[in-house]
């Protein structure tokens, strides 16, 4: 019998093998822990993180009040999009990290789109 973590890892690999980021169109990788949300913009050809945003980063307003919920996901989605746009990133490939496109993931993606990212 497969464990929950093993199934999640397989799901993540299945999604990840279909996605790849470039310098012009980096991969927007989303990770949700139990307490925090992390977003990275990754150029897979160079193996480099171009920009990042998180509930832990110092640039995040009211970071003490944020958690891993839908409300925080909207805030981080907007912040991540602004960070990416400041670095000259306009279009991305969205990597949901094996999570279902539902709830927190959908809220983050919608907020990033509203802030100006294309995906």
C-alpha cells in the first residue's frame, strides 16, 4: 500500500515532467506547507531562481497574520506577480506542485493573473 506522501510525490513528478521554465517564460512553482506559502520563478535551463515570494519574506506586508489559507494565497499571489513584473517577467508556466487546482492554489493563480501575469 502506498503512503499519502508517496502518492503526493508521484503526483508532483507527473505534473513536473510536463513543465519546464525558460528565461523568457519561467516556471512559477507553488509550495504550500502547513503554515506558509512559497512561490518561486525558476529558469530550468539555467537552474536558477529568478524571483521569489513567501509568507515569510520581509517584503510581505502583515506577514505575522498570514498562514497557509485562501486569504493569504490571494495576498501572496499578488505579491509574487508584482515581484515578477519588477524583474521583467510577464509570462510564466504555472507549476501547481502536485496539488489540485482548487482552493488555495486557484486563489493564488487568480490573484497573480489579476496582478498582470500571463499563464
